[in-house]
């Protein structure tokens, strides 16, 4: 234990020091400022912005969120203010917070990804980049970057050449072999992997005989996907050397600590923030309490410590 008998909660994520392993997931925490009245921003390890693109996006028509048993479906459509408005309207807030801000971004072509990486590399308030590769490549007939190892590697390599900041690749679970995807990203220059992104799902209104979401399908998140996410983190952690950020159904400290045992260096809290806007802070506090109660002096000792 540290001199004050509190455990060491710090972790190092690809060269980025975090006060604790708890981060917020992209798309669930706005640009940070929206949650400032609900969360002590300096109680968490880092926060991830809503996904950014070169130009603003209005997103999909409504309804675009629906609660389901054990989770929720969203088809927001990557609505965001665009990189220019992010720089002028959102970055000033980042200067006021002593917590790393990680910018999530995406593109429809490799060139767009590279341009976004270049633009974000010039912003000192952005500590690291998280690349959403679950987007279609318009130049290749709509193939999703995150489902093809060669496409994913091309994005990672282009972004790697465009930035010196830590580069985190967010992996899709909607693949045949997640380990193959992870290795392709690592080989192309990824510094870390965040996993998993949402599963594809849908909901139906029986009486209307119509899909509930205007987009028909959406991203499925929440407690129901945790077993899938845990399995994928465990598989990939054994196959790559770069650190992993575990995501998927983390609702409490126990969930978060299980991901660390499976091999995650850090975790992201997403859907839980829709239920309790202060969820990330509570999870971080409860993780520390668990360490104290169980005599664990350093949270890093739990990373990949699953016995099997």
C-alpha cells in the first residue's frame, strides 16, 4: 500500500499515465463538459469524446435509441459537430480539466482518417486518439474497415504516419476472428486496442409490425454483451503485446475488475452513464474500495491475472 494505506490505482496506457483505469466510452459522455456537473472529472482516468469527423453530421432520423432486455440499441448515426467546431467550441473546456481527453474519430476513406489524425495531432489538449474503424469504406463499395484485416491495417498505418500521439484502435465484435483483426492493427502501428464496439442488433414493435429504430438496426450495448466482450478481451490479450481497454456491459466495479483480470489495462464505461451520469466516478471509487478490502496494494497486479 502507499503511505496513506491507499492502493496504487495508476496505470500506464501506451505511455499515457492515468490516475486510475476508468475511462468513459465514446458516444456516451458527450465532449466531457456535458457531464461536468455529474462527475468530478478528476476522479476518473480519462474521458473519450463523441466520435468526430471532418464535417458535421446530423445523424440518423428518430427514433434512434431503444431500451432492450439487458441493454440498449442505438442508431445515432455518429452525429457530431465536426473537427472545426470541436476545435473552436469544445477544446477550450478541455484546457480546464486535469484529466486526459482522448478524441475518438472516424472517416469514410483512408485519406479522411489520416486527415483527422493530422488535425487532432495539432491539438495539445488532446492526449491520445481513438480510431473508430467500424465505418464503411466508400471507395471499396461499403466494406467496413473493421471487418477486413487489410482495410483496418491501411487505416492504422495512415493514422500512425499522421500522428505522434498514442493511437488506440477500437475493434468491432462483428467479425469472424477478432484476434486476426487485433494482430493486423498491432502490426500496422496501433499503440493500444479498445474493445469491444457495439454488436449489431434490432428491435421490433409487434403491434406496428415495424422495426422500432428508424434505421432498422443499431448498436447493441449494456450488460447483455459483457460475456462476449470479456471473452474477446481474454482472447486478444493472449495474442498481442499492446495494452487493451475493456468495454462492454461494465455497470459496476466488479465488472471492471473482471475485465482487468481478463487482460485489460483500463476499462471504458458507456451504457451505465445513461442510467447514472456519475457511474464512471462511482465505479472508480468502488474499485479502490475493493482493493482495500482485499488487501491488493497495486491495481496493476490484477492485469491479466486470470487463473485458468
